[in-house]
C-alpha cells in the first residue's frame, strides 16, 4: 500500500498548496519567502504567456496524473507477477535456491522483461486513448509522448533497481524510488523541450519552480547516475577483477595494475562527463552562463557575503570530525576484535595451551613466571600459521576487496604500498607485532627486565574500555548529526541548503560507485567504514541507508513549500523523533503495541513529544511561523502510528507522510 498510495498523497499535497496560493487575494508568490534565488523562468514568446503560479498549478495537476499513472503500472506488474507465480507453482521439481518463473540466464531474463515492459506500455497507451474518447478526464494532462516515455522509464527503473540493489528494497520503497526517479527524468525532459522549442511549448512543465535550484539538481542527481551508466563497463570490470581470486585470473601478477588503470579510466571519464556533457547542458539551461562561475558568485550572494562560505566551512568541519572520529573508533574496535578472535586459548591440565603465545595470557603480576613467554609455538604450528597467512592473502571478499571481511583498510589496499621500515634501535617488537619503545625515564616497575609484560597488561585494561556501541546507536549518531548540520542551514539559507542536499546526493552516489565496484584506492576503506553501520534492513548489495536519511531530510526542502516549518519536517522527524523513539523504546519501553511488534508505546510517545517540542522551540527562536500545536500533535501521532506498524524503511516513508499530513491539516497559521 505504501508504494501505491504515498506518491499520490504527496502529489495531492503539492497541488493543494498551489490551489491555496491561487485562491488567495491577491494570489501568493509560489517562490518561498526568504529564498535568495533568481525568479522562476517563463516563456514570454508563447501566444498566451502564463505566470509562474499558473504554470505551477498546471504542472502539479500533471503530477497527480503522473502519480496515479505510475501506481497503475506498479499494480499491473504485481498482478502479472501473481499470475506468473501461480502458473509456475505447478512445477514441482525446481532446483534449490531458484524460482521457476525467473529464467536462469541474465540475457533471456532482460529480453523477456523488455518485451513485457513494451507490452504494458502499449496497453496503457491504448487506455489513455480510450479515456480521451470517453471524455473521462483521467490522465488527460499527460501527452502521448509523456505516457510512452514515463511508462518505459518507470518500468526500467523498477528492473534496474531490483537487479543492482537485490534484496535492498521492500515493495513500497521500490515504488517510491521508481516514482521519484521518473519525476526527475520527466522534469529533465520537459525543461529541455521548453528550451529547444519555446514557441510551441505553452509552459515549462516542471513539478518544482524552474529556477537555477532545479537546474543544478537535475545536473547533479541525474548527472551522477548518468555517469555511472555511461562508465558501467569500467565499473563492472573493476568489481570483476577485485572479486576473482588471483589464481583464476589470466594475468594474476597484473591484477593491481589493471585495477589502477580501470580506476584511472573511471575518474577521467567522470571528469569528462561532468565537465563536458553535464556542464554544457547546465550552462545552456542557465541561458548561456558558465555554470561553474555562476555557482561561485551565487555562493557569495547570501544574506552576507560570508554567510554561505561560513555554512560550507561549518558543514565541512562537522563531516571531517565525524568521519575521522568514527574511522579511528572503528579501526580500534576492529583491531581488538581481530586480536580476540585470533586468540583461541584452551585450558587443560593446569597449563595454558594453544593460541598465540603472548605474555598477555601468561602469569599475572605477582605470580611466578610473570615475564616469561609461556609455551613457545612448535615448528608445525608456525608452518600452519604461514600457510594460513598465504591462503588469506590470496582470497577475496564478497565486496570487492581482497582478504578477510574484517581486514583493515590497509590490508585491503594496494600491496605495492611501502612496507614498514626496520625497527629502530631502542624499540622492541612486542607480541602481536606491536613495537614498544624502551623508555629509560619510566619509574621502577616490577620485573622491569621485560617491559612488554606491563604494556600488555595496559592493553588488556584498554581493551575492556573500548566503546562497544550497538549498530543502532551508531546509526542514530548520524540522525543526531543531521539535526546539527541541517537545522542551521535551513534556518539561515534554505535555498543554499537545497543545492547542498543535491550535491550531497551526488557525492553519495559516487562514493557508492567507489565502494560497490571496489575502485582503487578507496574502495576497501569506504566499504569497511560503511559495513560498521549496517543492520538487518541493509540486506541488499547496495547500501542505501545514508541515501534514505539524506533524502528524508531533503525532501521537505526540495518540495519548496511556502512554510518554513514544513521545511524542517524531514530533519525533525528523522533527526529527533525517530532517533528518540528508538532510544526510549529500547531503554524504557515496557508495553509493545502487540506481541509480534518490537515497537513500544513509550517510543511512540517519545516521538510525538520530541517532534512537537522541537517545532515549538523553532517557533520561539523565530525561525518558524506560528502554528497550531494541537493539530501538529495529532499529525505527529498519526506519523508515530505509521512508524510503529509499518515495515517500510522509516527514513523514506515517515517524513513524506508527515509532511503531506501537515499540509492537509493546515497546521501553519
């Protein structure tokens, strides 16, 4: 139901906003107040020029038709899937792990899907013609070109999303992602058509206002996806070479060289596409202005010349500190986990046997034998360790990097990196390869003849105090970081934050290219960092949680609503409400909604209370308008109910639902 109903709900909310502006006396300005950006583009050469508000009203009526159109396509695919599964369920002999209705060969699978997509497109085109003949008015705001183009693009987006992010989407998330991609693509097409044929185009049919904000968003988000599509052969080869064991490659000694060349080809091609194709289209859409020079001067046109550069410095500092701090924290935790996993100690006969022989597992301080190395490894055990090390060096993990899944980023990087130098004089190589310098000024210690014993005791104590945050706590940290980053940006300069969200999405896309396709030299490091924040919802090949969090916060700004309070909705819902609901529900929750549901009533209450409190604080601070607290609380309760009972990803559906209900509830005075 989420995939079928949420998109029409959002479309209806946008149309409702435009209708209220049109019915006002005098009509309101469609551009939100306080947004420092050029006015929307118009087509004055047409026979009957439309104002930006009139063009927006027609465009959003088209959006409602487009949303129901895509929902119909999705429903057709669901019904066709049910019928196909029912037919093939009669086959009793099916290989384990396979579905009889899905062809085994990728080429045949793609060929059959394209035939089915074309058939559905022709069918729905016939339906559109029949509706016109019957004069029912359904989908009549969509031209035949838009019917065919959007139908094919929507269906191909469904297929590509399922193939590339296998098991990464629920049905509702898949429908919303495909609908959003289709809207962006149609905005790109309609804007380009209006620029090519301004005389024959009645108005610019874009869901949002045709300002430079929209032009840069279409250049950044579809442009980043287009870059990956055009360079997909290089990306595929990079992942293929990284995954295959060295012994199965035709030129095993050239593996690292080939990885570097493929990465160089991708980076060079990306620069050419972004600077050439995407840059030329952006400049042409801006009226022949240089897009790079334009954005630099626009950054200096905030409330003050330093406002937007200060926001950039603020965001960059927070990101650098967060990534560096978490990188160091996760590296320490990973190192200690490796140490604990490698030390298989068995106690028998009163003596310590097996495992890496280190003083950390010898006698304790004050006992006989403190300082001895304990049982020495035999020649057979040393040979087994060397053989195991060679096998680990030749293996590859499932995510494109070589070595074990828990290997550090350095182990997964290029082996041609400079090796550690010789141990300097005055330093000793302690257990586990750790170098412990001899400190002559250290106070007298028991059994000082072997300093490494004391150092290992200190490491044992430090090991116990390494923070072991749960995955949920790690993920909620980034929800809190979203509040700290985005609330000042939306309050100070929402138009600049609009562009920053689009740029962040493009950077996330390129980072996912680097991680998933194991691009040299950062592929393994990015994968290891992201892997520490995965939970049960990240079951697919692509990691989408950070995309969901970003778009959940950004959609409230990208919708360009007239109210400042509406623009904070996504950040408050995910950064405050969802995070506190999780923390309170896990720590203080006692009453579940029902037995099979992990969500608690206490967590839902915390969601409503925290969101309402933060909205009230924004009003007190003067960055949001007056609003009805009672209506806001009712909408918050409805959103909490959706969060409690829905199995969809909260970062996707929750901000969209609450934003739409706030619009329909007329919460803002």
